[in-house]
């Protein structure tokens, strides 16, 4: 492996390419109702009774956005909402059979769309981009772990008697 680091220009080009790609994905997600619901549907998949706050945490979005999405999913028949007996201030959301069908439809649409983006690529190019994106995510996680503040466990004092 080379010990030479990427140049500042290399990193700048990478950042521009990633931000451009991310911005276009965000625009597509905002334009498509289905795309915005996809994350919520995926969060509900295989689980029964998910609180909206859990969906917001998973998706890293504001809870008010999830409240609107849950209302739309329920109105569309994609989710069932029931009272949360453990927390009267909240509700529990579950995927319906119709919601499962919608999730499958959205996944298929997304895969078909991305397949059209790389239709002229060689299979090895698709695999290489995937490998590099996964490597980038692993690198980001490693940096975040190194930058995480040390635990304050050693500072705990015993209670006074």
C-alpha cells in the first residue's frame, strides 16, 4: 500500500463529487413522496409497534417530520397506528400488508433507477465504487471513534454518607 496521501486537490474533487451526488439524491427524495416514505417504511419493516420517536432517531430527522409521515402512511393504508399503552403521550406504528407491498415497490423502483445510472458501466466498476464507498464509511466511523471524548467514568465520586 502506498504511503503517499491524497493531495488537497484530490480531496477537494472527492468532496465536490460526493456533495453533488448527495444533493441530487436529496432533491430526488424531496420530489418523490415515495422516496421520503421509504426510510420510515424500512424502519417499520419486521418490527411491531415502533414509536415515532424511534423512527425519528433511526432516520436522524426531526420528530415533527415523522409525525407527518406517519399520518400520511396511515392515510395511505401503509401503516397502522395504535395507542401506546406504556406511554399515553405516544403511539405505536406498524407496517401493514399494503405497506409491505409499497416498500417492495419502492425498493424495486430504486434499484431499477440506479441500474439505469450504471447501465454503461462494467460490473467491476460498480463493485469498485461500492467497495470504496464502504471503505469511506468505515474510515468516517474510525475517525469519529478516535475523536469521541474519553469517558468521564473515572470522575464519578462516591456518594457521601
